[in-house]
C-alpha cells in the first residue's frame, strides 16, 4: 500500500498550461503509426499476480496494479512499445477489473500509461504474424474477443473509472479510455482511429463512440484517421475533462483521498478542481481546425450515402465546383476558400490511400453502430474482426500491417496492394455478406460468441444505446438544437437569444469550463440571427 497522499498535494495551485510540444502532424502521425501496435517480447503472465506484486527491473510487469485506500490504479507498462496492448496485458487486466468491481473495499479505478503515451493500440503485428498460417488465424480473432470483453466491462461497470489520456491514445487505447465515465485529456493528448490505414476498421466499440459524436464528425474521423489533439479531444466529445498535464499528479493524489462512498458526482467534482480554466482552454483550442465552413463541409459531405459520393463531393469542393451555400454563411465574413479547398484535397487523398474494403466496411459499421447498444456494437466488432483475420476473404489487414508497420513503407510513397484496389470494385453486397451476414461465409476463424451476462455483476449498467456517462462531457449539438427549436423540456415556447442558450446550459452543467465555448461555436455554425436577436436553427 502506498502512504496516504498529503492534502497539501491535492491543493496544488493552478499554473499556466505549458505549451504543447506536439510535433508536426505529418511526421508525428507517420512515426506513431509505425509504432502502432508493434510487438515486443511478452513477460510471463505470473509476473503480476496481485495489485501488490513486485518485479525486478530487468523483467518488469507489462501492467502494474496498486491499491491506495479505495483507489485502484492500473498502469500500462510497455513504454518502449507505446504501451500497445498484447495478449498478456489483456489477460492481466480483465480479472483485476472483475475483482475491483466485486470488492467493497475498492471504488475509483484509475487507468494510466507509463511514459509519455497512454496506449498506441493493440498489438496487430503479432496478430498478423499468425495470419500466415490458417491454423493460427483463430489467435487473432481470440485476441480481439478478449479485448472487447474488457471494453464491455469498462463500459458497464458501476465503479467510477478515470483514464488519463496522455500522449498517443490510438485504436485500442480509445477502447480502454473511451467507455469509462471520466476521460481526462491534457495538452499532450492525441486521439485517432488509424485502422483504415492498415486494412482494418475502427473497433473496440469505437463504432459506438464515433457514431454518437456531433453530426458527421465521427464518420470523418473514422474514415480519415484524422488525429484530434489536446483540448480538441474535449471539445469534440472524446474527453470528459481537460486538465493541464502538470496537474495530473495532484489530481491522482486527490482521487486517492476519496473513500468507498465517493459517487460519480464526487469524482466529477474532484476532477473539476484541477481542470483548465477558460483562458487555458481557449489557448488549447486556438488551432482547432474543424470549425466554420470546414465543419459544415464535414456534416454535408460525410452524410452522403456512399464512399464514392463522399469522394466526389470532396473533389468538387477541391476544384471549386461545390455548392458553397451549403458550407459558407453570411456571418462567416471573409473565408479563406483556399484553406477549405486544401482541406478537401488532403481529405480526399487520405481516404484514397486507404483500403477500399476497409473504407466501405467502416462507413457501414459506424452508421450501424449509431442504432445499436454497446453490447451489440462489440458483438458486431467481433464478427467483423473474425472476417479480417481470414486473409482469403479479406487480405487487406495482413497487407496493410505488413507494408506499413513491418516493412515501414509510407503509403504516400507506395500505396499498399489492396484487393480490391478501388472503391468501385467493392460492392455493397460483398460488404454485407462478408462482414455482416449470419452465418458468415467462412468457418475459420469461428466468430467468437461474447457472453456479456450481468448475472454476477450487481449494479452493472444494462446494455444501453445512450451512454450513461455522456452527462460528464460537454453538451451535445443535439441538446443545443433542442433549446433553439423550443423542443427542450425547459423551453417556454418563445424564441431564444444566444445568451439565453449559453446561460441555460451553463446552469445545467454547473458552470463547467468549455460549455460557453462549445455552445457559441455550434450557434455560429448552425444558426442565424432573426428578429430581436433571437436564433433560427438552419
């Protein structure tokens, strides 16, 4: 047991947020994806038997578990591999999560990563090594199934789960952090779902998360692998809180002071003690690009029914033949259309480099995920992952990992030999039959049957379509829309002004930092000012 944290630590004064040290997007994304889910030698499973187990420096455990009063701390401990998840890590984490949930002495579960980065995802290099022999195809499918069971437990446990999303939080890292109640971002955080780059799809329940972001933002992020950084992860809805990294140690000490009676509301209040103030948040959002005309373009273009139509609209916007009235409003003033056209070009090119099958598969999966419960999404993911672990029917997963992560070929220099090579060759029928039909058109590997029973889990959340944890994030675009349209429960039938919308939501969110900024951005983008300064939703 660690000594009780001194209260003086938890009351550390707020200091200005250090400037982000993020490198340029292109070079950093390439470097991080090259490490994405890279394998390393696994340590013996016996290295960590209990939260208090010890290990030699020469043979450190891949995950550590510690108890500090009612706090249970899980630390991913493969910093040289960017804490990418492997079989052993999942095998260690799952039973400990079950023990924490069942224990009357445990309450808050804190998940963090050792080193600069939380988690670069799952160890797909090891998985694809098994795809060279039909006898070991099942190994990959079994790993994904175990990972999804862990994701489901984190999504439905009644215990308050807090995740520190420091540095890179890609793929499987989103699965560990994204489903718990409290997701703490810092100025170092980078969130992305890069699966379409390697012939896979956004899994680990991301099809639940992406489909519930505002408008078409989730589909855009899922198809392009665009990374959100720092405060943008909070603004977009991935993070529930934005805390400068220099305060994480003090926040951790404060969480360790909470006893078994602490509720989610108590934990939320504790995190808010260390959250960035309004000035710090505004500085963090200064370079956020997905606003104004670009954000409207995302909603208009990525709502198109097919991947081909999305690319066609991006090409039209790039060439200047797109109907600009869909994305530019009078209140925008002077718009730098060259920047908008550059965005369209880069987005089109990014999708064009992806596996065509993965693009169409991901588009359908994210849209299906909007209609499903968390349990149903994870079962869907298991079905899709099983198909991806059969190179005879979906060779692109093996091709993508081999080229990008093993041979380290940049797709900009040499596009992987995807099969089929173009979107036009991938029919909707093929996507439906190969990835979604039951029974599947293959027997190897068998589709895992995930048991998400709550029989021995008193208090666990039932399967939900709307996350019970959404209330800890900033208000959604839909919640803002309902107030403007008079559809909100607190509406009195009268039109509202911008200030009235801001005030109403600030009151509901107890003055949460970021509410004002989020509401004002949505209103600038989605409304026009009518009579007497009242708002009209577009």
